[in-house]
């Protein structure tokens, strides 16, 4: 994996900060800001606060008792439902399911 300083997002952000002396978003006009926000892929995960996301995940687990003994299948279902990003690996979700079940129980 490349260092953060070599990613396009980092370089573009640094250029915008250098140009505006502030937040990169302020380099855009109001219309540019609206266009950027419309172009962003709003996933289910990005629409929740951390607390809301945890509650949604717990509700999903509670709502699918048939998957209680199948953590990998539960992880796949939660990912398919948008409760995790596309890049989140299943083993990470399975591990978190164990912690979430501990909170619920």
C-alpha cells in the first residue's frame, strides 16, 4: 500500500489547502460544492452516525435469528444490506459481530 502522501486525494487536498489557506471544500464555489455533494456515492454507512450504525447493526442481528449460528453468512447479509462498506473484509465483520452480540447479551 502506498504512503498517504502519494495518493491522489492527499495531493489534491494539499493543493486545495495551499490555494485557499483553509479547507479544500472552500476552494469550490457554492455550485461546485453542491455538484461535489451530488456526485458523492452516499452509502448506507455514510448516512448514519456511529451510534446509529451500531444500533442498525444490532437490529439486523436481532432481526435475523436464523443466522445466529452462522456468523459468516450473517456477515455477508449485513454487508449486502449496506451495513458495512464494500471494502470491509468478512473476517472483520465476523469479529465485530461477536462484540456486538456481547453488547446485546
